[in-house]
């Protein structure tokens, strides 16, 4: 249990500007979106699509 002010302070401390102008938070959200898309693809039985999304996620992690 933390206060809203403490959570806000933590969030602001984790936002890092990247050389391309994006924030680390936006990069994290892109990677998180891939994780959700992989899960949905696996639930639907689209294993090829899930593999491609996994490759894209790894690429984003390496670029980050």
C-alpha cells in the first residue's frame, strides 16, 4: 500500500529520455503490447503469428 504521491514519484523517476526522443515508458508500452498480442494469438491457435510477434518483441528489446 503506497500513496498516490509515492507512486507518481516512482513513475516520474523511471521515465528516461532515449536518443530518438521517445521515452522509456513508450518503449515499455510497445513491448507490453507485443506480449498481449502474443497471448491472444496463442489462445486463438495462431502459432505462426505469435512467433512473428515474439520476434518483433525481441527486436524492440534489443533496440531499447
